[in-house]
C-alpha cells in the first residue's frame, strides 16, 4: 500500500519541528516544507493525506498556495496562522481550506482537528468509491453506466471519448502523455497515433465545453490532464 504523508508547510522551523514531534508520537508520517512552492512540488509526487499550511510566508502566501493546492488534491487543508481576525479566518476557508487554527495553538487541539479531518476525508473517499461516481468542478461521471453530465446536463460521448475522460478523471492533476492515453484506452501498442488521440480529445472538449470552460488542460510537450 502506498505510504501517505501529512505535509507541514511553515517558514518557521520551530513550528515545523514541534508539529512533527506530535505527528510522529501519534504514528503519522510527515514531510516538512519551508515554502509553498516546494509544497506544490511535493503534492505532485507524493500521496498526501492532509496539509498543515501557514498563511504568512515569504514568496507565495498560504492563501494563494491553498488555491493552487486545490487544483491538485482534495486532501484536507488546515491553516495554522497568527492572523486571527474573523476576516482572516473567512478568507482562509473561502480559499479552499477545511479548518483554521490560530497561533499560538495547543498541540493537543491541533492533533484532535487533524484526526477529525482525516476521519471525514477517509469516510468521504470511501463513499465516493462506493457510489461509482467521479467528479471535477461541474463535471460528473458515472463509471457503472458510462454516463457523463456537465452542470446536470447529460452529454452523449462515444466509447473512446468516455474512455479518455474516465482515464483523465481517475488521474486528476497528473499529466498523461498521448502514448499513455492511447495504450490505456485503445488497449494496443502506440504507433504514430498522435492524430487519433488529438482528434478524440478535440471532439471531447467540444462536447464538454458548452459553457466555455476547458476541463481538459493541454500541457505542451507532455500531454493532457484534468
């Protein structure tokens, strides 16, 4: 089973070390970052089950980082910040965080909130698996019936278009090459099939993007992702 980590993002080494001690004592594995840019790189490469995120950091602040992290993961995010005004807390939660803890904090209280968020996240993930439904923004996919909706409107997709969409949605945030897409969906060896994949993705985009939103992102020179 893939190891899951709690990500600590704070430019204060004392805070990082203190949180790490408490996480380790409760049996959690963790990764420490002193800036948001590194945190974003970690989430790209590592299975993260929860993120503890400072607000005031040099370079990219926590609010901006939270919004970018939400594009890559639905793991719970808990802000830990010295900014304790009501507006600060509201801004933090509105940016995509699940909880907000003010400094100085009680380590015992923080661990209680960490465990509560992890419990809810695991329950949610389990329920999503049982429902056979994949979701991204206004896009919903039923893996049992192979039906797709955008904003509640059913979209008619071909077998290959559906296969591409399900593959991308099961790998949200991960860029898949044309070769990976072809061999997964067509179930045969890739050989000069770039145009085939590109044509199907173009048709898929046309059907999904009725409101002008582009759900499938092109990563130039690498492939596609959702």
